C-alpha cells in the first residue's frame, strides 16, 4: 500500500510543498535528521509538531496524515475555517455553556495580561533584584 505510514505520508506532503528536509525541519523545530527519522518511521511525530503542521498548513487534511483516509488536501475552505474555529464558537446562540466559557476566557486573558506586565517589569530591572 502506498503511503501506509504517517512518516511516508509526511514525506509525500513535504515533497508536494517542494520543501527539502532541512527547511521542513526548521518549520517543525526539528533538524534535517529529525524529519528523516520521522519519515523513515524511526521516530514518531509529536503532538506539538502536528499542531505546528496544522497551523502552518491549514489545507493539510489531518485525517489523511494520521489515518491515511481521504485526500491529502482539504478542498473546501469553509471546512478549514470550521476546523480552526474555537469550539466555543459553535455554542453561540443563547447556550449557557457558551456564556460560561466566554467569561472564563476573558478572565484568563486578564490574568495572562497581568503576568505579561509583571514579566516585562521584571525584565526592566536588567538583572537587578
């Protein structure tokens, strides 16, 4: 069977994008050898690397890559948007779970902003404590 492993499918995808192993490795925070190991089946593709692939190449059909099902590329761009869309967006329309998630998300953003501010203040000390 052609492209029977994730590594073989990844290699097919990489070649379809006309990327050499080294350039592809840089995109995935791997070296050239890391790509070669994954493509040869000696190393697994990590979840973080899979996330990067999805972010960098939203047209890549993840089901094809992981399970060998379907076509290499998603042809319907609306489907791409649905896959990228945060799951809580599907809960809109008066759904109480949406309101809870939205409140939690806003609170989390406030905390992250505060942490970023605190961190930037620490950096301004330039190593002085």
